[in-house]
């Protein structure tokens, strides 16, 4: 079995933010840490996805293909 090293870090939030997150975690049936980690993972994936994929409009795609088929 492969073990993963667990890292620890602290964050500072206002009382109201902590209360809101705690309430959401309770409603979701998970720990505060699990809620925060999952939200951070989801956001990180979104950011990475947005920076890894190239999205072209249909017109830009046609121009791209035309350039590939007819190099300058």
C-alpha cells in the first residue's frame, strides 16, 4: 500500500466566514476540513483546466484549420 504524506497549513478567516463554512459542512455531513479541501480542489481543477485547453470559436477554428492546410 502506498502512503501519501499529509501536509498541514493554516488559514485565517473571519468569524462569520468560519461560521458559514462550518454550517455548510454540517449540512453536507462532512468535516470543515473536508469541505474546504474539496472546494479548493474543485477550484484548482477549474483554474488548471481553463489554462490548459485552447477554446476556439467556430470562426477561429476554421481559420486555424485553413492555416494548417495552407501554410504561409
